[in-house]
C-alpha cells in the first residue's frame, strides 16, 4: 500500500485543512496557496484515479459529481460563476497525483492566473 495522499490525510484529519464540502464521494478544501478569492480543490475520496483522463474513462459519474460540487462551491462562496482547472501530468503543473479540480471564483478583472 502506498502512503495516503496529502488530500486524504486532510480528509482524515491527520493534517489541518479547511473542508468546505463533503458530498459523500467528493470533498473540497481551500487551496493552501490561493490564486483567487475563491480557490478550492474538489477531490474524489477514492485515490483510484491519478488525473481527470483516468477518471473520465473509469467513472464519468464521479467526474460529474465533481463538477456539481464545483458549482455548489461557486454558489456558496462566489457569485455562482467559476473557473475549473485540471492539471494533468508533471509538465502541466500537476504536483499531487490524486485527481483534483481547482475551482476559482470572484476573479478580479484582468487577474486571470496562468496555471
Ligand atoms: P496541482 O499542482 O494541480 O497538483 O495542485 C495541487 C494543489 O494542492 C496546489 O495548488 C497546492 C495544494 N496543496 C498542496 N499541499 C496542500 C496542503 O497541505 N493543504 C492544502 N489546503 N492545499 C495543498
């Protein structure tokens, strides 16, 4: 068994983190290095999928649950609009290989981050 991911350790309460949402199969935390007033990470509880390509092939329903969670976060913490980013692979800026979506909201005009 490999070590639990940093996100699983936050979910389990082993390291601190602000859990914003828990829908059963999906949870959300605030990003430690926010790039917008709302910057959350939506994460499936399973670590079976490294990235969104694997998730879309293996469990598209779970991917749809992630999108629904992103919308809920944007409604609760922003004006309902949101930017959704999946980094896929180290050369595409992915650093945690437990699939997650970045949800950004309330982005100031001309402050679009490039990650
Ligand atoms: P990515 O580069 O797409 O794999 O995104 C990983 C994100 O995870 C990155 O934006 C920072 C965030 N992150 C890493 N470690 C922690 C942590 O310990 N706590 C929280 N809240 N976020 C973390």
